[in-house]
């Protein structure tokens, strides 16, 4: 019996006997001979309980037939046509988009012709079978064209020709048998089997390519396509095709199964037009979880139908089970989405634990001291839970007799009870553990080597127990606090080590100096950027405005002269700011390299001084990192500045070379020199001290040569391949 047909509406049941069809014996009726089905009949004689009844068949469509054969196909065809039109406007020149349009229209035409085909209308059968068999092949054609844009071949099109030829032969046989009225039911099953094989070909291609490319950027695309294929084709295959072939019954109407094909245009329209993809893996994981837990209530409901509710056929039970199963999954998924969007609005913010976690995590990012973190924790717990009292405890395991200290909060703590419990169970507790003790809870928020930080919370003001959400919230917030505790302890330890290393000037470690120099250079870069982007640009703007005003012929001549002088002064200041920016952060180091940057530095220095600089770097060929390049540049910059201020030199020689991974920098001038044996690093010699420290921080060696009246020489060596102990020699 066709669930949508006329006979179902008349109360004709499976098992009734058909005696005559249009006054013809059923064994001789054409549609029975051809399709093993009664169609296009005008009168029926039905035998029920040894009584014959004459039925006059009307041509009026039943409400279900109107819904499934007209309304739904036209609605789907309208959607597909709209998608196709929009896609043509947006991606009309894209070959994959054109194939997708053909694919959409083929689905729509197949769906529209399905109703006529089910009533054994010959043109409807022909159109439906042609389009139906082409749907999977056009789908593969689209996939090939779509992934070709990413530079790889999804499937060899030559193999598709086999299926095209097979479809052509099958349709030719169908046409031949249609003429002679032979084996038409078998041909129908052949088309159905052919469609199933082609669909599994699509799924095989997608599954194998997904396994190959799942860890690439195309993994999400394959996942979305596979999900679309499953939603579109599998309801028809497993609820219509297989049951029809094996059991001769459809679990759902064929028109309804075909309606799931609407997922195909939605998925591929999204892939063609979307700039970014949604997280399909997350959605699949959630649905998989709901599918598993939905099995329990569905199984119970089916047990009720099988053993308690009589009168249900097997097909009806399967349909009810499917509807129940899918309905529960949809309900659980919708509930989660509604929880996320409505829960914070329906409940007060105070008891919104997710909002509390967001607020607390933002607040603790600004915390710089452990005491501030502890105050934040106590304030948050007190505000959210409305507890009677709360205290932060510190358990010290250093001594054999454990000690418990109340660090902050209220003092009404049952210390002896808590201490006795901890002595027996301290090895068992972990961060996040929530322990019920003496009308309160003890929460472990931090664990160090010999110390635990514990939060003692006495019962809530409303005298209720802590519910599951509150316990989960307390555990989560304790993990947040534990991480911040650990980071703050690490920062405090690092600061202590830095202070200790800096205070011990005679034995300062190279890494400390290196860190300080890097911080200094970072600050110089920031200052240079600020000067260039703000002060310098404003200076140039005011200079141009002043130029425009001073060029006005209506101004008196003497005023124009004064304005021009001011403009020249502004231009000089602009030039000085630019020089300062270059000194703070030399741009040529990145653009031209070390040697060219030094040449420019020397050229600028000679413009402002009286000495001559001879620079030789013909034997230098090392490829240095930026830190070493900047250090060498700063050293030469400081030496030239020192020569201009103190040495009174007229000639300077600078040599930069390398040999076997050793960088050598030599500076020599003919200035007044100095007495190195009695030299103290006063403000006049802080530059030399900085040079020595910078070289030492890089693991290098600095040698100074000088006597009064005999000039000054600096020799610097950096072993770039070794991490040796730093030595400094002053000669």
C-alpha cells in the first residue's frame, strides 16, 4: 500500500483481495504486468471478509499527495532555482559554480518528476530516471572542478565515463523494455541499485581524500562535504532504497526521502560563497555525544511500542523510533544553544558562573602581587556564593608537626579539625579538591613543594548545600588561581635573582648585562618610534603651515623675513630630531647591513667634528644576528662620541675583520690618551665602562691600550662559536 495513494484513504488494507480492475482480471492488467503495481485504474472490485465491494477510483489527489508530490517538490525547486540564479550572478565565470548550478537544477527536476514516476506516468518515469542517475555523477564533476582550484586532482574524470556509458545503456534497455512492456519492475530496481552504487562512489572518493588531507587546510572542507552527503543521500538510501529492494516496503515516503537532497545545495552554496567556514568538527563532536546518550530514552520508548502497544507494524515502529531518536537529538542540541544564549539573561548576573569566571580571569591578569590575588579570590567567592565566612589558609609541611596559618579573611576557622584531617590525608589532596569538613568546605587552590594554600568556606547564608554548579565553579576558579600563583612565584624568584646579580657588580653575570642592554635597546626603539611618529610629524606640519603664511604677499616684508627665520629654525630642529631618531634606532642596520651602517655613521660624525676616520672592513664576511650587529654599531658610535668629546684626535683608524668564527674590532686614534692604571670610571669614562660590559655580555674580550700623550686603542674580540667564560683585560 502506498501511504500517499488513494487506496490508503479509502480504508483498503494489505491482505484484501483485488478481484477485478476495470473489469479486467488482475493478472492481465497492464500496470501489474509491467510494474507489479495497480495504477491508472478507474474501478476496483475488492473482496473483504467474503464480501465484494466496488470502488470507483477518483483522480483527485489526496492531501498527502499534494504535500509530497506538488508542494514540497515545487518548494525545493524554487530554492534550488534561487540558489542557481544567485550563484550565476556571483560566480558565473567559475566552472565549478556552473556545474553546481546544473547539479542543483537536476536535483530539482528529479524531485518534481518523482510524483509522476510513482504513478507510472511514462514521461515522468523517463525524466526521473535520467536525472536521478545523473545526480551523483554531477556531484563528482563538481568536486573535481571545485578542488582543482586548490591545485590537486580529486578524481580522474576518465573513470566517470564508465558510469555515463552505464547510465546510457541502462536507459536504452529501459526504453526498449518500455516499448514491449517487459521487466519494467526489474529495470526500476536496476536504476535504484545504480543510484546507490554511484552514491557510494561519491562517499568513497570523499572518505579516501578526507583520510589523505584531513590534517591539511582542506580537512574542514572535506568534513563539511561528507556531512552534507550523509544528510542528503543516506535517508533515501537506507530508509527508502534498501528497504524497498530487500523488504518491498519504504520506511518513509520516497518523496520525503528525496526532500533531504536540499542539504546538498545548502552545503555547496555555502562552500562556494563563504569566506570562512564554521567549526564543523566541534559540531560533529557535540552531535555524536547527543547521538550516544539519545539511544537510552529511544530504546526505552521502542521497548514500550514492541511489548506494550499492539497494532503497530514493523515499518510504523521503525518510523516512530526514527522520529523519536532524531527529535531527542535535536532537543538536546537546541537546549545547549538556548542555555548559552538565554541562561545569562534569565538568571541574575550574580549567580551566572560563566560570567563570574570571565570577570575573575580578567581581574587576575592585572594582579602583580600574591596578596592582591588572594584578595581577589576571597572577594569573588564571597560575592558569588554569599557565604557566612571565608578564609585563606597556608599549610606548612616543613616541620614534622604541620602548621596552619590564617593568611587573610575571617578568623573563625576550626584549625584543629582541619589540621587533624590534613595530617592524615595531605598526600591525597590535589589542586581543585573540594573537601567537606565541619559544616564547611576546604578548597585546595595552590600546591608548592612544602606548602599548600587552602580556602576555607563556611556554609552559605541561605543554609543550602553546595550544588553541582557551585562545586564545579569552585574547582575551576581554583585552577585559575593555581596557575597565577605559580607565575607570580616565578616572577618574584626571577626579580630576586636579578636584584642579586645587579647588586654584585664585581661578579655580575653576563646574561644579566645582556638582558639589561636588550631592554635598553627596546626602550630606545620605542622612543625613536614615538619621536618619529608624533613630534617629528607635528614639526613638519607646523613648518609647512609657516611656509604658507610667510609666502603671503600681503604681509609686511620685515615680518616675512622674521617668519622665514623661524621656519629655518624649525627646519633645523626637525633635522636634529631626525638625527636623534637615527641615533636611537639606526634604520640602515636592517636595510643595508652592518658595514654600510658604520660607513654612514662615520660620514655623519665627520660632518660634525674635525677628525678623519679611516675605516677598513674588506676582510669582514660574517653573517651576524641582529643583536651582535647592533652591539658592534653601538660600540663604534660610543668610541666616535668619546673621541669628539675627550681625545682631541685628528685621525682615527677602525678595522673590522673576522677569522675562523672570531670577530675582531680594532679602534685607534692619535689623541691625548689617558693613564689606564690610575683611571677611575667617572662620568667622563662611563662610555668605556659600557663598552666593556656590552662586550662581556656577549662573551667577548675587551683590551684597552693607552698612555698619556700617545693616543688610545681598543681591541675587541668576539668568539661567536664558543660560550666561554668572559674575561676582560686592561693593559
